[in-house]
């Protein structure tokens, strides 16, 4: 392991955001590329990157300074890729089951109403985000831009994009659970 990385890990463990950003820049492409190899959608791969680096920050105190960080980060990534694949298999199996039950499968009025309500709720939650965060979230999730594209377009770092998306998703998850 490089001495520089060991020092970054020490700084990270002390809560140094600059060290975190350096580690993010160093490893995010590896995590994204690993996830993209296994997952069909780039949004899923981007979410894996968010989850991995959120976990890195939240569990920074448990990181062993004497072990290569790549192994730790890629282990977290593999775990979440596996979980995402498993979830997608179950989801696809359920969709296949439902559509196989009725060849003329159509959404029921109740399903359409529920979808519209959830979509309205999501839009309301997005509008409650701070303006810059909302804009970044829409660029990612609605317009489908990558973190790099958003960073370039807004002249900010990819790490800032990652942070804003993570905070947006946390806010949405927390508030949807409260409302449902």
C-alpha cells in the first residue's frame, strides 16, 4: 500500500472531507465500471457508487489503515451489486408472473391512480429540496446525465454531485417512509 493512501485513510478517519474527496476521485471510476459490468442501467451503477462512498464515510472509523483501501471499497461494491442483481431478478420474476397470469394485462385504474399519486409525491419532495440540490437531482434522475456530465455542466466536482444526490435520496426515502 502507498504511504500517501495510508495518510489519506488516517485523515479520513479524522473526518477530513478533502481526504474523502481525494479517495472518491481515485476510486469512483473503478467502482462505477465494476457495477456497470454487472448491472444493466447506468443509474444502478451510479447508485452503487453513492452507496459505497456513503458507507466509506459512515464507517471510516473501522477502516484498517494497514490494509489496501481498494479491497475494502470493492468488497462493499460487490455486496451491493449482488443485492441489486438479486432484487432485479425478483422484480423481473414478479413482472413475468403477473403478465403471464393475464395475456391482456392492463393497469387497473387503481394502479394508475396510485402511480400518479406517487409521482406527484415524488415531484413535491423534489421541489422541497434546496434549489441547487433539486436541479442536480433532476439532471441525474430525470435527464439521465452522468455525474461527470453534471459536474462539467455546472462547473462543480463529481464529489459535490455525489454528495447532493446522496442527500436528495436520503431526504426522499425518509419522507416517503413518513408519508406511506
